[in-house]
């Protein structure tokens, strides 16, 4: 390794270590300007279902088929994913019912599965019945991502509804 490449690596690390100049509200405004779908991530630990609404969800790889989402480190859903090494993602449609479902799953500490009609995947994971598409995943890897944890899963089963996506999306959060 040359002295120049070592110096460049040190400069890059120093840039990452410095506090960034953008205010949290400005960053939220930026991220919230991107229209995205809304999904529910669910997992099971023992006999209990856990789930949360996410807008940070993306395909990562075709071979192997990998998806990623981001969860807060103190999330009960994340704890269940780590425990069971499996999770599901249900992409919700744009109906009023799905909007209410997404709101229920977005409330920290709530038990949204008690009030939502669910279906179960082959692996026993609960997903809201108002899905547009869903996937059952095995935990592939997790990575630190600032104040979130990036969760990567390998798709082992999935299905899509017989209706097209709405295309309207919702602001990311």
C-alpha cells in the first residue's frame, strides 16, 4: 500500500468521524421528499408476533435474492429477528385499511397484531392481510447504520397480489 493510499484512507475516516453540518430536521425533509411504498416487517419469538412499519426497504441482490430494511436497535421486532433468524416483509397497498394498518404498526410499544387481520407464511410468520406483495426471509446479515441497524434477508418464499401497484407511494420517514 502506498503512502498516498494510506493518507487517503485516513482522510476518509476523519471525514466520517466529523459531525455533519446538516440539521436533523433538514435531513428528515430531504428523506421525506422521496416517495416510497410502506411495508410491515414482522418476526416471531416464541408464541409472540412482533412487527413494525418501515419505509426503508429495498432489493439488494438478485443472486442470491436479498432484500434489506433498517430498524432501530431497540426494536422488539429486531430482537425477534435476531432470535429466530427469520422475518417477513409485507408491502401494503394504498387502501384506507392499509393506511390504518401502517399507523398501528408505526406506534412504538403497541401490539398491532391484536387488532389486524393476518395471514401466516409457511414458516408461521404473521403478515397483515392487506398486502400487495410479501416475502419470507432468512436472516442473512446485519450491519450498523448510524442510529439504525441494516437487516439483510435472503428471500425464501414470496407472493404478489393480482393487482398492480398503486404508484402513489408515501413520503419516506
